[in-house]
C-alpha cells in the first residue's frame, strides 16, 4: 500500500491531481472519501460505529441506506455520539443516502419519494441509481427525465450524485450517461453501486467520465477500491 503523508492541506476537490503534482496528504484524501455501509443486514450498532470511525478519520461523508439516515444524521448533528462535540459545532461529516439501490429499477415516483424522505430524515447528499436497462438501450431521454425529477424532488442545496453502473457500459455510453446527468442538474456522476456482478470502478470509466464532464461535475469512484495506491490512481484519472 502507498503511504500517504500526514498533515493538513487544501482539499483537491473532484478533479485529478494532475501530472507531476504532489499526491494529496492523508487528511486531504480522507476528505474525498464517503465512509460507506450498505449491507442490507447492517445493524444500528454498526451504523453508529461507522459514524464514530467517520469522525475519527475526518472523512467527507458517511453513506448509508435510507433506513439509517436518521441515525447517521443524529450522530453528526447532535453533539456527537459520546456528547463531546458541542451541538453548535459544524457537523463532523455529511450524510449521504442511496436511492433506487442497488438495481435502479424502482419507478421514478418511488425514487423521488425515497429521496424526499431521506432528505427529511437528514440526508445532505443523494446517490441515485439509474435504470441500467435504459442505459443499455441508450434511452438517454428517459434517464435525463428521471434524474431531473429527482433533482426537483429535493432542495437545491442537496448534492445529487448519479450512479451509472459504468462496468456495464462502453465509453460512448458512459459519455452519454454523464451528459444526461449534467443536463438534468446533477452535481456528481458516480461509477458504480459496488453490488453489480459486472464489477465496480475502473480507471477506464473514470477517464471517460472526466472527459465527458470536463470538471463541471464531480466524479465519485465506487466499488473495489481497497488501497491508498488504488485511490491515488483514481484521483489521477479524474
């Protein structure tokens, strides 16, 4: 595993680190990570442990199922799990939740209601799974319409990330999916659920996504990233 130096520094955001530039420090890299627990059998106790780890590690967000949003939001906003943080402090991390997860085949009206309820329970970010069959059939109008519906169903300050399940798609379809997400008002495009048998994030997909959105949207690589070396490679890819 690549060693990440300690120390504070300015976060690099969603773009790549750039050829020849220094890799992010440990704290910077942490602020680019969504600490995630989406196993369907995850217990409340495990979610609380995830939130404790998130605070200790200084990550950007935790990502949990809609049923666990309220618990995660309470952990970050109400003085911390052990009461050591003042309630007036900024939240220790953002709360993200997944919509239409993991298959993306929910009706749009169901996804919209799921998103609304997640935000009402405290979600700051929504990760929407598109219908992969629509992408396979190149039905970009349907995908754009659905993303726009979800964008309109939650307040404008809520970050919308669109999961395109990139392992299923050739580069041309990845480009088209990213353009649909951008046109519909999403802030991020995301590679994968991490649950599809086709696989998770790939450098190929991230490069195609970066070329498509040109820095206008953030890119979230998800699924199968296990080491610092892998993480840095994805950051360099975009």
